[in-house]
């Protein structure tokens, strides 16, 4: 990256240090050499916002703006989920709490499999979708310590594939053990197709919805550290 002159801290709007590490890996190559440090909102003691959006884009922007306003630093946030075509784009933004309890991956997977149990294999098409947002605050804060948002940007990434009938794989999280991406890593050539949960972190990041959305944010991030 040429012309970079400013050091910058960007807050990832998450309390999940695992997600912070994943985002660092995804952006590492594109931002190599850039004086950018990524930290989590949790490490700064910032609360989680209430996600009231009805689309991935709305929730990603809501989270990024929330953190940028309170930290006074640029913030990155993402919102993602699984879209099953035969279910009319569900679970969608409700993916993480599809069975009622937020983050109960086993219950979510079991409910999804029951709901599409009678659907033929060739009709079980689906896609993971991610919205990644960048919010940039202005200088100065109001009486409540809130910084104005001077710009924001959101990008969308998708990973198409299909839902299988039984979970496979020990990596990843959420619906990864049930999802076979259309884009397969080279080592799957001639062998069985891999679920997202059977891929290495690097293999998944190279094709994932989150990876595509975050990488599309790189030009907007680069503008923050160049003159």
C-alpha cells in the first residue's frame, strides 16, 4: 500500500476475541505494512448494542456506528447469517437464535434439519451472506461523550452452497457443519466435497462471505491512512 502516513486504531465491534483474530487474518494480506491496529470493543469496555435492524446491512451499520460514536475511533462491524432458498431466505438475520436461544448452534442446526427434512438434495440450495460496515467518527464529542459519524460504508459478501442432511466437521461454528460451499479448496478435488467445518481457517477465509465483505472494505479503510 503506497502513501500511508498515518497510524490508526480501528475497533472491531465485537466482544468475541476469536472474531477479532479471524478479521485480522482476513485483512492481513491486504493491509500488510499499513500502520493499522485492530482492537475489540470488548477490550475497551464498550457495551453491545441492541440489534434492531431487519437486514444484515442495517445491523452491521448499527453496530459500527454505535462503537465509533462511543470510542471516537473508526469501527468495523459485520452481521451475517444463513439464507436457505426453499425457506424464503430464512433463517436470515435470525440465524444465531433460530431455535430460540442465541448462540445455541446444536439446537439451531437440529431445527433447520427438521424443517427441511423432506426437501430433496438438489433443492437444498443456500448461501451465507455477510454485511461488513465501516463507520468513521468526527473530532469532538457532545455532552454525552458521543462523537458524530462523518461517514460510513457497507459491503456485502456471499458464499453459495447447499445444506446437507447430517453435520460434518469440527471447525467453524454455527451452521458450518451442515453447509457445503460451491467453491471447494484444491484438496477436495477428486474427493468428497468439504463442509465449511471441514476446511482449514485459511481455506474458509479465502471463499467465505465474511472474507469477501471485509476485503471489499479495504479501499475505504486505506483512505483513512493516506493523504
